[in-house]
């Protein structure tokens, strides 16, 4: 087995901010914002507390940077959604399947959701920006697909302002798992969950249920 290449000092320095953000994520998840100590984050990375402050001036700025860093998958999901083709039904199934994989099934995104909920009152502007930048565009994409399906006769007419109902089962599953972990809410079988979810959803949406 080939020996792992040792990083140069410059390469290590370039990686440092991401290493700090990854360590901060674990500490904020474990302790919450108030209970997290910057020195514990530094210990995870193997640097001094002062090094953390070189990159992030305060714990608040570090928390904000961490939220933004771990929100990137939402942007990637939206980019994938923009490249989808097929009927409104096919594209909606694909987007919702990706949404399910990204939130209930992905630990990082699931824990990010926990932090957004628990720390929202402390960082209202940050949480609002998170919603506007990452969540609202996904909901808007779902709105557009529903309108397209209604216009083509593929879906029966529904008030598009209630499209949040479409993603509600996924969000409910996420919140229940955040509250109970696997103690009361075992990890659902992905294929079975999505099959049942789509059956209930599209038999309510389609102009001619089948």
C-alpha cells in the first residue's frame, strides 16, 4: 500500500479553515452554541485556540460560517434539480427523492436542521438567510413543477401556496428522528417510505389517479 503523501505547510494551511469548520460542527452538535468552547474545537483540530481566532474572529462568526459551510448540499441539490428532464411527475419524484436523501438520511444535514431549530432565536438573521438562500429556492422549484403539471393537465388544480404540504412528510420524518433518534423512530426503509409517499402524493395530485 502506497504511503500517504505528506501535505506541505502551505497545503495544511489551506485546509485549516475547513478542518476548523468540521470540528466546530461536531462540537456545536454535541454541546449547542452556548455549551461549545473554542478550545475544544481547537483540540479536535490539533491547533491552539488562537489559531481558530485567526480564521474566525468570534465564536458567533465561526457558528455562522459553519452553518453556511454545511448548507452547500442544498445548493448542489438545486443544481441537480435544474438539470432534470422528463414529465412534471418524473422530475417531482426525482427532486423529492433527492430531498429525502439529503435531509432524513444524511447525518450532517439532519444535525444542521437541529441546529437551525435550536439556535434560530439566537441567530434570526442567519436563519432567515439560510432559508432564503437554500430552502426557499427548493420550495420554489416544487411550486413551479406543480404549476407546470397543472397547466399541462398532468396534475389536478391545487392552490400552489399549499405546496409545503408536498414536503411535509419528509420534514416530519426528519424532526421525529431528531427528537427520538432510533429509540422510538427506527430509520425507515428508504424504498418502502418513498414508494408509499409517492403513492399517497400522486393519487392526490394526478388528474387521473392510477
